[in-house]
C-alpha cells in the first residue's frame, strides 16, 4: 500500500481551467439531482396511470399496461439509454431527427431524464397494481354502487387508498432513481459518476474522489428516504395502515 | 428517418457470441458466489453475536445504498492495491459482482430463513440436531426452496446489470456490439440487436420464473 493521500485535492484547480475539483463535483451533484427529480416526476405520473390501467376490467388496457411493464423491465437500463440516445432519433421524421441531433438544448439531460423516467414508471406501475389489488373488493363495488363512474371511483376512492399503501415500496424506488441516474454517465450527462471518472483521471486521487462521491450519493438516498417517511407520516390514515401493516 | 442496414448482424454474430459467453459466465459466477456468501451474511445478520450481526448489516446496507456503477469503479481502483498487481477488467468485474450481489442475495436468504416456521427449528432440536446441523439440514433447504423464484428474479436483474461493466471496458456482450457497431459504422443496428437479445433472454427467463413460482406455491 503506497497510496499518496491528499485531502486538499478538492480545492486544487483542475489541470485545464480555473475550476477546482470541488466545482466539478458540485456541477455533478446538480445534474444528478436534475436528472433524478425530473425522471421521478415523469415516472410517478406515468407509473400511477399505467398501474391503474392494469387493474381495470378492460382486457385491452390490462394487456397494454402489461406490454409497457415487460418492455421496460427486460432490457438493461444502460441499453435503454443507448436506445433513446442513438436509436430513437433515427426513427423520427427527418426534420425532427435533425433538430434532436443538432439543436435540442441539453440533449443528454433530456434523453437521460426521459429514459430513466420511463424505466422507473414500469416499476412504479407494478407497485401501484399490487397496491390496488390489495384493497378490499368492497371499496370498488361500494364506489360504483354509489353511482360514481369508474374513473371517478379510481380518483376518489381507489387510488387515494392504494397510493398510501404503496409508499414504502415507492420509497425504495425513489432511492433507486438516484442510484440509477448514475448510468446516465454513459451518454455524457455531466452527473456525479461522470465527474468522478473525470476527476480520478485528471487528479489521480481516486480514493478521495470516490469517497466524496459515495458520500454525496449516500446523502441523496438518505434525504430521499427521510422525505418519503415524512410524506408517509403526513398522509397516514390510521385505521387503514394499522390494518394493512 | 435514417437508412438502416441490418446485414451487419450476420458478421457480428461470432463477436456477440463471445461477449454473451462472458456475460453468462459473469452472471453464473456472481450468482453462485453471491448466493453462498449471501447465505453466510444472512446467517451472520441473524447471529446472536451482536458485533458480527452489526458488521454484516453494515456491509449489506452500504452495498445497497450506492450505485452499482460506482461500486464497479471502486473495486477496479482498489483491488490492485490489495493484490499488489493490476487485474484485468474481466477479473475485477467478477469479484465486484460477486461481492455486490451477495448483499442482495443476503436479504433474500434472510427473509427466507425467517419465513420458516419456528416449529421446524424446535422439532430439529428435539430430534437431537445441533444448531449447525438443524440450520444445514432443516432450515436452509426450506428457505432456499421458498425463495427460489425470488433468487432467480434477482439473477435476471443481475444478468441485466452486468452490462454496466461498460464503465471499466470489460468485454461483455454490449461491449462486443459496441465494437462491431464502430468497426462497421453501424452503431444503431448493433444497439438494436443487443436490446433484442437482452429482451429475449430476460423475458423468457421471467416467464419460466412465473411457472416455477406457481409450482413452488402449490407444494407449500
């Protein structure tokens, strides 16, 4: 073991420029947060919708929901990143394709957020379906018997209960989003993992670099966990949670 | 709409096959090593020796809270300092995945062990089996069988995750597709091919796991 420790490395300037390594890591944290939070909003919206569709009486909608989930679950996230970044633009109409390839602002960020969002939506859809399935059948029957339409029953009765039930698995999905956002380095998003690799090569202080980045990811996951716990406590319906847990 | 030429798939097949063989080897080694180490970790977590349980718990929590890509980079950086000489990306990947997956298999085995009714343990003791004997002959076989579908589902996840060795340039299937795509200047076609292969393998495996799940459920 002859490793030369240098904890001051973070305040030293990078080899080519006026920035310090700390600036690189802060930029990285910013992009990691941006990709993860955008993807999370997208994933929640689509995931809840697809999950709900998979519990409706319509076989067509259930089938479509199943196809959605299987497609995103059975291809590695990294391959999906490449598909969205390199392949999808080729399938767009010519003008759009050119615009996406040449002019779209923050192309890497947008692609990564969409890709991670859809990937996570399939996993959320699975949780939401299980949550709806765990409700007593009487809830749906009673809502319909009261004269609510099916969409109304979902909005007013079924989903508000089901979403509360699935908060614990959603918490781990939320933490997974931050972890999975690291894959975005492969298409050139300047997020934490990208910056870590860059800083390691530039500074040759790999251990300090990775320790700092690991700590930053840890803080992200921990904050996500506490945030969801707060929401869980705020939205608790005493009788329901007591019975299901 | 770009112009595609899928004829590149033909000459790429030998490279894809070699890459796929590495991907499968990595998956199988990490699975078997991960399940063995994971089971030991689970036993440590459930052990009455508090420091041992804490240590195993800390390891599992740490692995589960950092991104896999970062773990891959960490091991690639640190292993040479431990062994004293540089190791190839492939060896590094095998060590990393075994160590990383052990944490996930540990949690599965732990819930498997806890799902075995307490009466089984009491009965084993009553028959005169010692602690280790009752664990090996009574509890673990049942835990393993109950958890088989979950263990296999985790293995499908592992199979997909092996693509992340891209970060250190190990030659797996995705890397093979990447190289062929660059050599023939047909990257798009090769990405599509690798996506199709991953999908075909993972989808059929997950259907098989569903079948297995039904049979395990009936036995229970």
